[in-house]
C-alpha cells in the first residue's frame, strides 16, 4: 500500500522507520522524502505480511499515516489527451491507450510532480 | 470525375459517402484506388494542436461618452487596439500583465473563457479626443455582449512539423514542450495521417473560401497562412519539414469550448489549442490517392532543439507510425515519445465533421483561388547588425588559478583583483573548474586547504562561436555574474561577465542614438 507519513519535529531524530522495518520485516520503499528539523513528509510504499501491524506501530510512535489511493488526480474536464506528459514520467506511470486517451497509473506514480508542471492545461494535480 | 456541386447534391439527398482520412487508408488498401475514388465523396481530416499564431478581432461597441481605446486589457491581458476606436485584436500568446501569473493565464485563456460564455473584465486607457472624450473605462463584457468576435488565425494547420529532441545536459522548456536532457524524450506535433494539409499536399482542393470545421463551428480558409512554404523536400508528395500553412476565420459566438483550449507551455508562454478539420472532396483518383496516405508514409525530421539557432541540426528522419508507437531509437537508445497535439481530439474533429456532412448540416464550398503549391519560400530576418559572437568581444586575459593551489592564495588573488570568481585550469590551459568567493568561504568553514577540493567542477561555459545574446540569456537563466570562454578543445580563452555584456548593449544603444 501507498501512504503519506507525517513527522512532527519532536520525532524527526528518532529511528522509528528502521526500527519498524526490523521488527515487522516489511518492504519499505521510500518514493519521496522531505525531512528537516521542522518535521517531515514521506511518500512510501509498504508491503509484507505484517504491513498493517507496522502501520499501527508507526502511529503509536507518533507518525501520522495517511493511506493514499491516488497520488495524482487527472482532471477530466481540463485534460485534452495531448500526451505531453507521457514521455516525461520517470517511472512510466502515464500511458496512451488504444483510443489515444491518456491514463495515469496511480499504483506506479511517485508523485514527483514533473508532469504537473509540464501539463499545458494544468490538468494533473498532486494529491496532498 | 466528380464536381463539388454533384457532391453537394448527394449531401442534400443524404447519399454522400463520407469517411475520415484514417478510414480512407484502409478503404483504398482493400478496394483499390479506382473503386475508392468512385465510391467515396468526401474525406474528412482533423487536428487539435497548439497553434500559437491565433487570435480574435473583437468589437466592443461604443460607450457613452465614447472612448478611443488606446491601451486595452481583458482579464489583465493586453489586446492590441491600435485599430479605430473600439476594435481590438486579442492574440493567443500574449502573457498576463501580472508577471506572477505570466503565461498561466494569457490571451489564449481569455479566448477560451469568452467561448465558454464567461464574463471578462475590460479595462481601457485612452488619451481623449474631441470626438472620444472618455479617458478611462472599466466594465465587464461577455461574448454575447460583443458586436463581433471573429477568430482570425494568421498561421494554423502546419503541413507537417519538426520533431524535437534535446542533446544538451539540461532540461529545456520550449514551444515543443519540456525536453529532457541527453535525448531524454522526443516530442512531435502532428495528427499524421489525419492532418488536414498532409491529405491534400499540393492544395488541389483547398483555397480561399473553403468551408471548414474550426473550433466546433463552421469556419473558412481565408488564404495561405504566414510563413507558407512549398519548396521543401517531399516524400510521397508530403513535405518533410514544416511547409504549407493556412489563415483561418470563424465566428467565436458559434464555437464549442470542447474544441478550443487555452494552454501554456511551461516557461515558454500561453498558446491556443485549436481544433480544425478540412473536408476534402474526392474529385478524382489523384486526390483520392493523396488522402489514403498512412502514418508510415509521412516522413518527418527529428531536430536538436538544444541548439538555439535558426538552423538546428537534424538528428534523423522518422515517420508518424514510428513516433506513435511511443518509442523511438536514436544512437541505439530507446527514447519515449510524446505527441503534443491531441490525436484523440483530432479523431473527434474528423468524426464530427463527417457527421455534419452526413446529416446535411455542412456543404462543401469551391475555393475562389487555390492555396499556392509552388514558388513560396520563407525568408529569414536579417539583422542589420549581425549577431555579435563571443570571440568578437575584447576580453581581458583571464586571471587563472590551478587545482593544486592553496585556498588562501586563491583568496588573496580574489581580493587583489577585486573579483568574485576565477577559472581553474590545468597545466595545459584546459578549463577544470571555477572558484567563487563563496567556495573560498565554504573551504575556510570546513577547514579545507586545497583548491581542487572546493572548486566547482561543473562549469557553465561560453563557446567562442556562440552569439553574445545566447550568453546573456544563459547568465540570466543561471543567475551568475560571469562565465569562462573556451575553445573547441576546452582551452580557456578568457572570461565574459554580465558587465561586459551590458557595456556592449550600452554601446549599441549609444550608436543608434547617434546615427
């Protein structure tokens, strides 16, 4: 599952993530991270048998965990299916279907925002 | 074999056979050219691409007391009102007056908002005359309130276009979209086999007065577009470089927002996505064969946009079938491609135009004169004073330092010469890096003593043969004060600074004033 983790400044210096990985034997893939003394944000993908338990643990330690279904949202009204975004995606999450419609795979998307910036009609928004 | 009048009779009776240009490829392949030419009456085409050379003439009507509009703004986007008193031309690429909004809401967005029926703020300044005394005006307008709103696009529907790639090691933001460094992606902008002017490459049926689909309404071709060209190399009859263009006109009040869209290419500017479709009457076998062209048969050229000059290097030739696979090979690398024009929307345009004709809502027109198919070339703009090259600048011999120098000696050199940066060269005079006063401060803070450990190795440079204007843009872009000049072998030749450039511009202006 994909989730956004939020750290308060008081726990930034603790080793919660590595402890969690060790205790629950989970796969923990960091897609994006922005951590400073003021706190932090992380976009991660967690999998493994004890994934749910590991999330409970992180929450107990003070990390706010927000599971996300959508990393970005494609605005159907604004999108003209021009495809400018397709070749820019670093993880090939955007594809053109047989009918030339542009489709974003939220499972693959890491929310880097590159397509958001380059979209001529500003039709892709990173979900916060 | 057939005439336009005969086809129009069939349309009237509901008997006309209309297909789109993609379908025509298969029909000719299956039934043969002769049969296809007899059976099919009209082939519809379509495109939905960013067409910067677009805009609209608006007439606002007279206020009381009346005003002679001098400086005119719609939603804070300037429109050109140097024509009579209350006429204006709203250009698609005009950016917003507010630099923070800039290209994210420009002329193209105003056009879209008007077509959507939205209210738009009108602000006017004038100098006041005896007959037009009012000097200031602020009100709201909408499409409905305007007397006329004629979209007149000076250059649309380019016949073929360049395919863009970027060989440099930095991301470029261009009218061909975002181009990733080191051949990271390829962008193209043509509907290929559906594209209007590719289906009638010699303008056998297209000319002034041809009725067309324009942004969801019936519009007209009013002549060849600006930069219309006919003399390029051709493959299968189609020019391999951007060639023919059209000037189009349509009534904005009848347009459909589904087929027009204000857009912005990041760090480039606003542009208008225009949906246009041209019906091609199948009058004979030759015309039929032209409309049967497939993506595979349309050749185009991949151009390196990393070179900001009028002639950019050609990387290789390709075709739209290859581009549309989503990947293309350059130097054994597989590179992802992006269409910039919407092929989905282009299909919708061709299909809707087909439906209009089938339903008897759209009749073909005979052009009064055909778009020229030969003898047109595009002249370049020669600048009176040729662009100055870096090597023409008198630069003082650069003060240099070596990687093995001690930081404290570098510091004194900076102070003695009252400068902020020094180029670092090896014993043979090849550029190895640059050191700034900041790097020196950083070295002191971290206790480093050797220059090679603190110098910046990735240097932004100027080549001797580059125009000074290109360097000025580079200084702006990276917010730096100067850069080393190097020759082809990376030997240091001098330094060029922002001051050198502004002095140069100053000299030019002085000369202009003195002439």
